[in-house]
C-alpha cells in the first residue's frame, strides 16, 4: 500500500528581485579582483593610500614591502593596468596615485543591488 506524500510546491527557487551584474561587469570585476588578490599588492595600495594625497613614489614603496624595485614595479604595473592606481613619471621616478573611484566601483558591485 502506497503512502500518500504531501503536495509539494513545484517552484524550487526564489525569484531574482534585484539587478544582477552583466557578463561584461563580471569579467571586469574578476580582473580587478585578480589584481587585488595578492598580499603585496594589497600592502602597496595601503601604503599609497597612507601617503599625503594618496600618492607615493616607487622609491617610498620598496623598503616597506621588502622587495626589490623591479618586483615592486611589476606589482604596481598590475595595479595600474587594473585601474586601481595611476602612474606619473617625474624625472627619474614614477609616482603612483590611488584611484578611489575604482575601489568604490568594486565595492558597489559586491553589495546588494537594487
């Protein structure tokens, strides 16, 4: 003898009620997060942000992270390419400045959208 099962709701998922990031936004965000997903690069962002005007010379960044200037420059290039920092050449030295709007955009994409 079969035991009757209670009637189940056929809808298994809740509806999407907020905006979802587009494929292009997801790809851009993934690239930015990949650039951010490194302890040295996070330290460099923090160091640049801590300087007056959120700007620092590469010569001010090598000692605090304990890496050679070419290695630091490599990490900084990745951050520039991701739009997190800007680079300005002044004579012999390169100066890097934080692009706050890029970090704000990352934070906005990661929060609940309405």
